[in-house]
C-alpha cells in the first residue's frame, strides 16, 4: 500500500497555560489532547508526539483564520505576503496564493490523490460564491471533487461536527452519525487516497464564546474520534497529523484568538519525519509532500 496522510484540522486550538480556570485542556484533561505548557511533551496514546508549532508567521497582531489556513494548506507565509493577519474567508490575494500553491494542487502535480472528507451542501456553493473556506478552495485548486450531502447517506463523507447535527439543524435531510461512525468513515476514505483532509470547527466557536461546556464537548468528541480512528488505521503505513491554524480555545479568559503556538500532533509511519521538519504552520504542507515524495 502507498503512504497515506490524514490531516485533522481543528480550528482555533493552541497550547495554553496550566491554569484550569482558563484552559479547558487542563480542566477536562484528556490523554489524547494534553495541550498545556507542562503537559504537551507527554507521549500521547498510540505513540503520538506533539510538536509545538508557531502560528504567528512573524507578523504582529492576533493570528486569524484566512491567513492561518492559507499557510497551513499551502505552505506559504501568507501573513507576510499580505502584511497582516486576515480573518474569516480568503480575500482575492489569498485566493491567488491558494490557487497557485494548495497542497491539493501540489499533490495533483505529483500524480497523487487528495480528498476533503467533509460533506458540503449545494447551498454552500450557491450562497457563498467566491467566499468559500480555505479548505474548500484548496481542494478545488487541485481539481478534486467536493463531497456533497448525498455522500453522507452513502457513508462516504463526514460533517465537521462528526454527528451531522449542525446540518440537520439547518433543516437539511441528513442521517445522524455517532462520532464512532464518523471515525470509521474517515478511515475508509483514507484507504482510497494519498492525502485526506478533515476540518473540525466547533473548537474556534467554543473559544470565541468562552464556553467551558462547549469546550468540554469538543474535547470529548475529538477524544472519541481518536480512540476509534487510531486503532482502525495501519499506523505502519499511515501518518496522522492533528493541527490548527491559531490558538483560541486553550485560553477561555479571552474571547479572541491567541498568539500561542499550536500543536502538531503526529502519529504513525511519518511521525518522526514530520516532527523533524515542522516548526511553524507554514512548514506542514511541505513536510507532508516531502514524506509522500519518498514513496
Ligand atoms: Zn476564530
């Protein structure tokens, strides 16, 4: 089997302080997600390691999603390219960077395959037009098709919340999944491609709302995902990286993002190869591509 990489992109999660009053990763301590100052160096179940990863790109101000995700999925210092951190969805300049450097495009150019595991609705494309997320834009830049809602019924896609409740809440006809079912589906999708991206965004939302309850649910969901997913994968062939675009949920004393480093949590065949090459978020795409190049 060829090498495969699964990237679990968790929006807005950094490595925070040891204070349980502000850091939910301390208050709801979980062995898979030890994202605090003195615990991040612990080995994680299934021989995972954490690399502390700078997300500020050497640019003043609070890191934001549009620039952070462009850096993550393209391997370019997007904040320096545009002179600041940009929030929300990619602007025209960032879209150009994505269209020229997306990890999916770079995979395509190498004759490799990539996919985005998240299901998207027709309305998402119809209503948003050019203002789509960096993840979706990156996928399309490589010419790979998005997974639509019908793929949920075929158990060939997952939703960002891992249960499909968000889509159902919008009035859409979707099946409900348990987190365990979503984990199984993600593992099946990874079997078919060299690179699979999954995006989880409730973490950033919990951070902005300074909501400890929601943060606890996020940690619980991610922990169940990893507990079910990792033993299901052949880690001698597969590499898993869980990472983020900027800090946020690890410090609920503020409702903004933070300048904290983010975790690059690594498991499997490429663990040490990637760990040696990652210091900042813009290192992640080149590290993944170099790993796949050695196949
Ligand atoms: Zn945010």
